[in-house]
């Protein structure tokens, strides 16, 4: 479970403008599939980066599995694994398997356990048997799936994907969507950050829409479909 209370974040020391994330209180249950939508600049990335200590709040608190994130960042990063808008920002190794192994290696797991996790994570994104391939030779969709595998290899309770469809063509997008569908069915909690709701609403059981740093809408996919016409959720990046 991810819990935020009064979460507030400002970039820099300029207190004249509104904060990037402004007094957000949310509870994200284990196993839920949440779509976090909202226009470009509404604070989505800033919010989720506080779920596992990539950013520290200026006010308020975040806890993961009832433990404050700032008291145990390793536990938070293990429980809440994240992929970034450009998967290349997250890669640390030249080949697929080496990259996916990086997170578990940093947890200090035994080699056998690491190998099992890498194999399981690659199978989950349909990249099995391709561990020795170079990441820079993969298509955008394959890179997106490798990034997801790297997050999955942490054995997270929640997988947070920040704009996983950015730059993907329709077949690659469908491939990532069907992997997310399967992962959600297998019990992994998923948070998909996106300004583009095509197809992903069908997988969600909760929709959050941010606007100017606040959660403007917290609803189910059916109601979201009706209400979203008023909010610029498809604003281009
Ligand atoms: P979203 O992910 O919804 O597009 P962000 O969380 O990236 O929104 O941005 C929220 C606000 O914070 C925007 O006004 C954005 O310009 C600002 N912002 C984001 N990243 C930075 C940064 N590194 N430095 C300063 N301001 C930033
Ligand atoms: Mg963003």
C-alpha cells in the first residue's frame, strides 16, 4: 500500500508560484490498477517520484506498506518499482539480462535467485531468450518492455510506469498494454502515468486526474470516461 498525506513538493526555493504537487492525500491499495492522468505539467511525475524516495517532499508524508519512505528508501524502492518516460534514462547496462539483473544485484540477492528473477521478468514481458541482446539494438517497444522487466525483477508490490507509451507506435503500445493487463491479473499493483488514456482505461479500476498539482478527480473508469471531456487529458507533451 502506498499512502500520501498532505504531500507537497516545490522545485527550487521559489515560493511565489504554486507547488508542483500541492497537498495530495491518497491511498493506493495493493493489487489496484490506477491510471494517473492529467495535462502536461500537472504534477504527475513529481507525485509518483515521491512514492519511492526519488524526490523528497517539502511537506506531508509518504509511506509504503506502513513504513515512512524517508526511514527506509531501499524498502520503498523494492516495493515500488518505477520506469521512466524515456526508458533509456533507466538503463544501466549494455545487454538485456545485465540490465534487468542490476536491481536484484543491488539488493544483494544470491546469484541463483537473481537469475530466476531475470528469467521470470523477461518471460513476463515476452523477452525470454533475448537476455544477451544489446539494448541499443532493440525497438522502442522492446526497450519499454525491458524497462518494465527491470522494474519487475525487484519483485515490487507496485509497478509505476511514467508515460510508458510515449514514443511507441500502435503495435508496441498494444504489446505493453497486454503485458500490463497480464501483470495486473497476476496481482501486481500498477500505476500508469499517462496523458493519453486510449485503451488503458479498459484495464484500470481507478482513475486519478491531476490538475495544477492537485488531484482533481478520483473515480472509476466508467465515470472518468463521462467526466474527462472537460479536462485536457490528451494535451500533447
Ligand atoms: P507532469 O508529469 O504531469 O507533466 P511534472 O511533475 O513533470 O508534471 O511537472 C509539474 C510542474 O513542475 C510543472 O510546472 C513543471 O514545469 C515543473 N517541473 C518539473 N520538473 C522540474 C524541474 N526539474 N525543475 C523545475 N521545475 C520542474
Ligand atoms: Mg511527467
